[in-house]
């Protein structure tokens, strides 16, 4: 965990140092001190950050380069094609197996194609009633709590909502309490996964138990949906799309269906839940913004976009050079970790004046942003499959809550934790009250 200190204004490139013609490496002693302090990776990346430059460091026998400048981000994720790849040993592999997020090459291409259509603008209209149903559950909870004035954990509400929407969309079933418990165990597994690349692949015992409970639930859900698929193949659940794929592609055996289901579940609820929690935290800190958004729901989109700028749940998007490459004309040897860091890119003072300030009115941007400058959902071919789904579900929930309720925290939100995802530590206790 790291305390949230405003980032120091990054140093300008040293005078006379030409643009970034070579990678500047951090002194090994700086890295050794960081490692000895068992500090989080973000602390080292902050040390490495000089806008416009590529800075490298060596840790654990691996060379890494921080990629935070929009131009470099755009090249690595956007235009770089197959030159910069996801590594085969994805950090989340113990949980998601060969699911789409960790798949590479031709396998990834086929897997993405199978699930692309349900996540287009038109495709997500099929999930609209699920999203609205799940939002009503939370709005009813808040109305009941507003009557009693009881504080509750809003991070839990955010999580319940996003698990409910994705579960309904996957299986066509609303969420029951027992299933929720097993699915929410995913957060313990995600918390146990390494933030950095090259970390251990095993899971500690409690996370392994949560994984076993999750797998048991997944196999039951798959068996149940499979029997319904036989009689009602036109059903809407996303799982049905995977069964359809299994009819023509033998790769979609029970194992891959499970991996893809868990991938959609994890990708589909973790990031949205953490983002919604950050929205609640920021609106509690900025009641004047909350009031403006209550009066003018058109501001909600800006609130979400600005929250994603300050707290992009995918704060680190690692890639690797498969062969000797160049990046912005600079040689980068094969096997180098390229640590794309949207968290730092989103705080680049050359793009975002007063970068630490929460200013939803920055969005929609008046001038087009430089390519690679804003990427809460990633960019390029591996960008988030669920962007539209996520934006829609957050918009529907916040549209139901913000005009009606005010939030007041009863304990401060925890510091940001830079794990696999960027989340606030611990719960976020608050009371809610009706505005009228
Ligand atoms: C606020 C919510 C969300 C955020 C901030 C977010 C962010 C991201 C980011 C940054 C990536 C790219 C990772 C990389 O380049 O290494 C990604 C990939 C992905 N996301 Fe999301 N996501 C969100 C919600 C969702 C939802 C709701 C779903 C599905 C229902 C989803 C499914 C996926 C999948 C399947 C991928 C992998 C795509 C691929 O590799 O081709 N995400 N997401």
C-alpha cells in the first residue's frame, strides 16, 4: 500500500540531452533501496518518470522500461502491431487460465471474435433490462438506508451491482446471496495476484480456497446453462455464445468455456466496481460537484471520465518485446518488460493542467486529446471489450442514485492500493440521504 501523495512535478529532460534517443536507466542502488523497503511498484515508477523520456530499471534480473509518454503509449499499444506483445505468463493466469485477457496470437483473435458482437453498441442493448434491474436493487437499498440513517459500505454496494449485472448478462439469472458470496471471493483472489510482471504464479491458501469455491460455482452454472441451451438455443445469456462457439470450434471445451466465463466475470465486475467506488469517494470529497451532477445529470459522464483519469483501474498494462525492437527510434532489446502506466500518463502536466485536481468539466475535452493521452480502457487491438457495457452500467446506476441521494462518509476512504487493479484499501462507510 502507498499513501496518496501528490506527484512531484516531473523533472524536465536534462538540458542538452537530446530527445529520448536512448533509454536512461535508474541507478541500481535506487532500485535496491526500493526492493529492500518492499515498497509498491508505483513508487519505483514515480522515481523513473520523466515526461517525454523512456526510463528503464533492472529488478529481479529483468529489464523494464516505463512507458508513460502519450506518444510512446500510442506506439506500444496502438500502432506497434505484434512488435509489443502480452507475455504468455499473464499475471492473472492462475485465475483466468486461457481466457481472452491472457490469450495471445491467433488464439486471442478467435476468442475475441466470438464475443465481439454482444459488446458492440447494439449488442449491449440486450443487457439493458439486466442493468436497469440491478440498478433498482441498489436504489431500493439506499432508499431504505436513507430512512434509518444507518451507515453502510458503499464499496460493497458498487460490487454487488456490478456482479449482479454481469451475472445476469452471463446466465440470464438474477444473483442470489449464495452465488454472490462465491463470486465476491474473486476479490480475494485478485488481491493475491502480483501487480508486477514475473511475480510468482502460485496462490496463497485462502485465495486457493476462494478459487475452488468459484470453480465449483462456475461448473454448476455451465451445466445449468448447457441444459437450457439444448431447449432454448436463442436465449440471450453470454454463456450461450460460448456454447454456440463450441459447436464449431473444438477448442471450446469445458475448460476454455470456464476460463472465458471467469474472464468475463472478473473483467466485468472488478474494474467497474472499483471505478464506482472511486466515484463515491470523490463525490464525498467534492459535495459541490455532487450537487451539480444531481441537478444536471449530463455531468455524470464527465464525473465518470474524470474518475477514470485519476483512478484508472487498469493502472499498469504490461507488454514485452518479442524480438529486438525500437520504440520511438530507441533500441529496446528482446524480452524487455514495457510497463505502460495509464496512472502516470493521466497525470502528465503537459496534457492535464493541475493534474491532481478533480475537475469533471475537463470532459468532453474541447480539443482532441493527443493519441495515447487518455486510456482508462486501453487502446489498440487489446483495448477493453466491455467499454460500452461498463460505461452504460455506470451511467445507469449513477443516473438512478446521484439525482436522488447525497453521500456523506463516516470514515475516510483507504489509500489507493496498486495491485492488479487500482482500488481503495478497505471499505468506504457512508450514510446516504434523500435530497428532497
Ligand atoms: C470501468 C470498467 C472497466 C475498465 C476501467 C476496464 C479496463 C480495461 C483495460 C485497461 C483493458 C486493457 C488491458 C490491456 O491492454 O492490457 C481491458 C481489457 C478487457 N476488458 Fe475491461 N474494463 C472495464 C470493464 C469491463 C467489462 C464490464 C467487461 C466485460 C463485461 C470487460 C472485459 C474486458 C476484456 C474481455 C478485456 C480483454 C480484451 C482483450 O484482450 O482483447 N471490461 N479492460
